[in-house]
């Protein structure tokens, strides 16, 4: 049950971070360059949820006890 809960938390963080990064892409049509965009999202804490969630899900999947 603990692995399932940690996986769901990681999945939720990854979704939140991904949606935030995609939402900030709305700055691009407003004249912001790609470099300015990446500098902007690198300073936003909520954009770090995507890699954190992916790492969390990977750790849970690798440590999950498999029956053989």
C-alpha cells in the first residue's frame, strides 16, 4: 500500500509540473524567446515538480518487490 501511495504522489507531482510548464508556454506567442522561457521556468518552484515526480515514480518502480 505504501508503494502505491508514493507512486500516486509522484504521479500527481509530475502531472502538476507538466501542466505548469505547458501553461507557461503561453508566454511564447507573446514575444518571449525560448531562452527567456527556459530562464523563467527554471526560477519557478512548481516547474521542478515534473522531474521530482518522475524520479519518485522511478524509485518506487525499481524498489517494488516483484514476485518470481
